[in-house]
């Protein structure tokens, strides 16, 4: 039997944007560099949205030709906690990822990711992205 009053605490949990189309993925840890970031979340904090390509130094790459892109952010990253999971192998829901990041993916992004050794497959696109990821070598 409980003694005293039971204390209850209510908390709000925000749902995170999901850019993966399938749960199988591989990612590497990285700290995001916010020096050039201008986008802010509703709380006024700087944010780099999920689906944004990043370079080897953790800087967001937000325009074609996607120079230096080595992977895509799996989750929204805030300046107060800049630790990120950068997707290296994944199945991306292209439409959701583009809407969340505010970017338009193209063949140059596919090429940049392939050159960086990524195995990212873009699925569920409103319009197909021209460019393919080569099949695994036997």
C-alpha cells in the first residue's frame, strides 16, 4: 500500500520527423557545425533538419552540386545538442526527407553520396531522382 500522495508529472513529447522508409540503416556519429546555420525552430534555437546532407566537418551542405556531402542527417539537430547520426547506408523516403529539409535532391547529390561511399537508396519520390547507386560488387 502506498504511503502519502502519489505524485504525477505530465510531459509533452513531440514526434520527430522520420526520413527513413525502412528501419534498416547504418550511421556514423558526428558533431554538427552551426556557424553558418540560420534556420531556427519554433523555440528560437538553430536547427539543421533531418535529411540535410553534411560534409566531413559537420557543416550542412544545402545546394547542388552538394560538394563534400558525405551523408544525410537522420534526425533534426539542435544547436543545444549538436551530436548527430549521419546516414551512410539507408532507404530514404525521398518526399518526406525533401519536405523536412526544405531541399530538392538531384542526381548530383546521388553522385556525391556514392563518391563518399554511401549506399543510400531514395524511395517514394514524387518524381524519380535521376541517378542510381551501383549494385554491390561480388
